[in-house]
C-alpha cells in the first residue's frame, strides 16, 4: 500500500505544474464556499439577532386573526384577563422561555402642536420589554432613557418621525387615538428618546408605557393584543412553538375555532426569505465547487492514465494486480482533492482571521455600521473537505478503472 | 519435471475480417535452469509465443503449463499474481518506472507481491544490484542512466522475486553490440548462480551463439531445435 502511495505522490510531483494548477482551482472553489458561507452565516445570524432581539422576539402570541390584519392595528382582537392568564401560565411553565412582553399595539395621531401625523405605538411594560427585546435600549439614538427605558408620560419616538416632525428629547407632544368604541381621546407626552429605525415589521414603531396606552384607549380591565416571547436559545424555536401550541392551541372560541395564534419570527419577518435565499445561494456555490472538482480532477486523471499507458502495461505485466492499479490512480485523484481542500481551508482560515481583526462594516436599510464577525464552523470545513475528496474519488473512478482493465500486451505496445 | 510444457499451442489474431495465424501448433518442453533462445524472421511469432508463456495473452487452442500451472485458465487478477510470483520480465525498451529510483524499481515486485519484510527486501535488492553492477547508481532515476544500465536494472528487477523463469523479448535490440553482450553474459551468469531459466528472443545471430538451446521459428512453426550443451562439451 505504501508503495502505491509513494508512486502516486511521485507522479503528482512529476507533473508539478499540472498538479499545482488543479489544486489551485480546487482551492479557489473551497475558499469561495467557505468564505461565502461564513460571511453570509454571520450576516444571517446578525440580522436574525437584530430582528428577534430588538423587536419581534422569537415567537409571538395573538388572538386568532390578529396578524392577518396587523397593518390596521385592530383593537377588537385584544386578549382579555382570562386570555392573559391562560397564555402567561403556559409561557411560565416552559423551561426554554427566557422572558416575554405583553404589548398593546395601536395606531394614533402624533402632534407637535404645529403639525399632525400618523404614528404606530406599542404600549409596553418597560421592565418586561427590556427582557424580551434586549437590544431595544441600544436603539435609543438621542435622549437619556437610563435603566427604566420609559416611565408613564414618556414616549420613545421613531427616528424618521422625530426628524420629520422636528422633535427632540424633552419636547412635549400629543397623542390622539380612537378607542374600540370609536371615541377619541388625547394625552400629552414628553419625548424621552429617539429610536433608531430597523428593517422589518414594527421597526418604525414608537413606545409608550402600557398604563398610558390603557388610559388613552380607555381600557378599564387588563387588556393587551400581543405577546412577544424571547427564548433562551434560538434553536429551541420549533420545540417551544410545538409545546405552546399544545398548551394553548386547544382553547376554542365560541365558533369552535382556536382562540389564539402563534407565530415564529420566521413567519413574521420578511428577512426569513432573504435568509432562505442565502441558503439557496450557498447551495449553488457548493454545486459549482462540485463541478469544478469533478471536471478538473477527471481531466487530470484522464490525462494521467493516457500518458502512462505503457507504464500501466509494464506494472501489470510484472505482477501488479488490477485492484492495485485502480488504487494507484484513485489515490492520485484523492491526493489532488486533499491538497486543494487543505490549501483552501488554510486560505479561508487566514481570511477569516483577517476579518476578525478588521471586521466588515456594512449598512442594512437604515441601520448603519453593522459589524460582521464571520467565523468558520469546523463542521462546515469538514463537510466541504469531505465533499471535495468524495468528488475527487468519483472523478478518478472511471480513469482508474480503465487503467486497471488494460491488457498489458496492448498497453506496452503504446508509445 | 519440465518447467514449461506446450502441446499444440496455437494463436490466431483476429482484427475484424482479417485472421492472422501467428502460431500454428507448437509443442515443446523446457527444463529448469536452461538458457533458451527463440530466433526467427520478423513476424515468425516469437513475441506471440513469449506473451503466451508469460501469461500476458491467451492461446487460441492447445495446452501450456508453466511451473505446473495451466496458464490459459488464469483470470486477470490471478494472472497478475502468477506473473508476480513466478515469472520475471525483461523488455526490449527496459520499461522501468520513471518515478522510482534504481533501487526502488528493483524492489517494486517484492512490494506488489508483498511477501517479505523491509530488511529482507533490502538485502535482496542490494545483492542483485551488486550482481548487475549497479550498486553505486542505486539512488538515480531511470532518466539519469544509460540504456545498458537500464537493462541491467531491468534484469535485477526480473530476478528479485527469485522466479524460476525469466522472459526477455529482444532484450538487446536497443543496445549496442558490446552492451548487448554484457547484458547477455550477465543473464547467463545469473542463470548459473540462481538456477533460473531464461527464455529470450532475438534477431541477432551473435547473441544466439550464447544460448544453450535454440529454437527456430518460421511462420508460426518450430522448424529447428538445437541443443548446444552436448556439442560444446
Ligand atoms: N496484436 C496483434 N494483432 C494482429 N496481429 C498480430 C498482433 N500481434 C502480432 N500479430 C501478427 O502475428 C504474427 C507474429 O507476430 P510476432 O509479433 O509474434 O512476430 P515476431 O516474431 O515477434 O516479429 P518481430 O521479430 O518483428 O518482433 C505477425 O504476422 C504479426 O503481424
Ligand atoms: Mg517481436
């Protein structure tokens, strides 16, 4: 066996330039796949983190039908005290749930005493909200929100609105809203801070205290219309969704349909489709890598067999068995794959290391200066390397088999 | 017991419609430890015969046993193993493996048939390289030595597995006169020392003079057998 390895490696060295070119080609493919998947992977998890940690949470629970009509922020699908008790009990019982925030979302008019415009608002309990959406405080661009984020009487104004209406922290503004019964109510607020807008649903909403929301909307009892749930780990998403569906999905309304609906962030955010698209692109790049390896290794191996017909005839004549000849050429092809993927992995690691030292800064929508810190998943390296080696074997199989089936006499006559 | 027994051995090549009767029924026996030459004009069937004896090609009819084995029935892999264990080959154009050094070329059959440990391999390689006078060239690649040296290495490679039979199809055709004699003398002395049978074909009448037994082939038939051992004593 070691003799076969020795001969295979020496033959690769004998055609140094060809070996180098082929493994360089494979290397480029490997680098493309590894860098693409690590950078897009970092982008994906950063974006998903932004979306879940600053706004949506991982999961949301509403009255059935709420999400379908979320654009007009209906108030007739609120969750009453009974519902809240059911939902909170279910959430409290789930191990993987880290925190949740009950919100009242509603639309109103925003006035700076000179002009009036529309605004979408979340009435929240700040302590709960910070736990469920830990990145929210980081979105405060102007104003000092301290640990409390906001107190009754305060409002966090979305960036674009603040700019358009020319308000800044400390200013007084008026919120006017129509409640469920159609009566109009107004309340003055102090601008506590200006919120950075983010991409995705709810990324341009303002925030007020839940008590103020109930006051404007003249809600007497406890009432909310959304639960945003944060999990201890994003990986538990499906598990929690299923457990929650089991716990509260059995609750039926008077029409006999389920009372509540549960949505994961994937169903709520359009970014999920971007993430899926990135996965598809990664797949395509992998297919290209497969094509590169297949074509280049097969090409080299066909040449190698063709150039060495006489040599193959000779070693067959002096007692080399067909299986040994097969392994000789297979090993040559595999070595090309191993060399290419080893070089590719090294280059990729070096590139990733460079990116760690000088992270990529990029803008996504209105978010500026997001920092990407890509990492190489060892599993991905192993998968890509094994893929390359496997394809090298496949590519060498036919030429190697042909070599092993040569008739020594015919082969030795070859010049 | 005879080393090679051939009875009515025939070989017909078919290429499309054309048939060439290269061997038309040869019967002969070759004893162990003899130095045998096949001579005859071009196209008389020397190469064809050596290929059959060397288990590199199959006869169309007739029987052929080498060292007690009916070689016509061997499959591809068994044939390779049989050759590796029982037959050494010396080729007209040397056919050394270009990426292996002189010593590694000689060692090659031992590694492929794989029957001895590293120490024994080294001893055997050294003693054969010494016998063919190539010890000081052992680290060189085939591309770095002359034709005569290559053929000496090839002889050493053919003998490394201690085969009972070495086949050489025109081993001296690519060598100049003096070198040719040197290689033939080398084979002859190794035949004496190792009790190996050498079977070679040649065109060269001067080389034929070195053989103990000379078969003459003409148009696929043996037309003459001359045993020179008796007459020389
Ligand atoms: N592979 C083949 N296919 C068809 N015919 C062949 C083949 N090999 C040899 N022959 C024919 O068989 C006959 C014997 O050829 P062979 O090569 O055995 O002769 P030879 O005695 O070795 O000749 P030379 O001295 O020129 O080497 C010739 O007529 C040749 O044309
Ligand atoms: Mg011939």
